[in-house]
C-alpha cells in the first residue's frame, strides 16, 4: 500500500467511519458465507455449516469489534462513547454526579496545593539571596524528631556558634490591632534581627531592628507596604506611627515589599 493510499484510508476511517465500518462488515459477511458454502459442498447441512463457521471464526460482531480497535482514530471514538455514557449517567443521577464532581475538584485542588508547596520548598530555590547557604536548626529528642528552641538555648547557640554569618530565631502567630476602635486580627511573624539578616531582608522604607531592640518586649514592628498604604494613605507616612498590637503600643520603624515571603 502506497503512502498516499495509506493516509487516504486513515482519513476515511476517521471522518467517514460509518461507511468504512459498513464496508468491512459486508466483507466479513461475504467471507463467512463463502466458508458456509464450502462446508455445505463438503456434505454438511446449512445449519451445521453455519454453527461450525461461527464456532471457528466467530460471528460478524467479533470482527466488527476487532476492526473498530484497529481503525485509525479509534481512541477518539472510544473517548466520545465514554463521554456520552458519562453524560447519560450524570443526567440520570444528578446528586451522585455532583458528589463525584466535588470529589474530583477537591482532589485536583489538593494536588495543586501540594505540588505548589513541594515546588516552592523543594524544586525551586528559596526566594532569598544565596539560598544554598541557609541552615535550619531544630531540637530533637526521643519521640520528637523536630522541636523548637527555648530562649536559653537560643542564647547559648547564639553566643557559642562561630561558623554562621547570622543567627536568629522566629515563630509565627497572629496579633490583634485595636488602636482605631475597630478590632482587627492579622497574621504576624516574630523574628530576631539575626533572622532578618540571614534572609537578606532589607526595608523598602525606614530601618531594621537595632541591637537594643533585639529582645522580647521591644515594641517595634515592620509592616507590608500595602498595609501601610491602606492604613495611612502613604507608606512613607507610616514610619514613626504607632499601632496597638495585643494591647501594646508598637512603633512602626519600617516597611517591606509585598513580594517578600517569610
């Protein structure tokens, strides 16, 4: 079969599938009838000959199924058949269909979320200067493979380590803002100056913590530029202003870009 003949047949089997299948079915019936005639001429009855041929070679339906899978574009037909069957099921039992769709949606959403986390933390480098130089130090004891540091341990590690350029601690939580009479709760990071230095964070406006402020109870904070703009109209106007955080008046000493992720 020539190249053009072969491609012509493939296109016919895809776009003129009904005619191609009918032609194949006619040819199969012709061969079956010829086999039956041959057996009748050998002395079999027509009924016995037909039963013997079908037993040996199968009926037209068998050849239809086999040739359907061999036709070019068979997977398209299979997909269309599956979609049609699924549509009928969905229309017949809508509540069950909605449950399935919701389950699939949750599965896809969870998969995307997990991949996003893995991609950000394992596949992509951390969004800080020299990310390969960052080290996370944690505690470990029996039954707890990863634990936080106590204040005393932080002081000991900070004073005794000599191989790290910067060393700090951090944790996450939330704070309540109540200075304008409308309570507001927002996420916050609590970090020492060493952590900020290690991550390479530089304020877009204002300054970082000083050594005197690198202690528990120092009521100073840096806020995002978008929050400063929403709260004070202009990020530059936020520097030197105060917010009441968890009942404590806290001075805003700087802002940082919204693209920064702790």
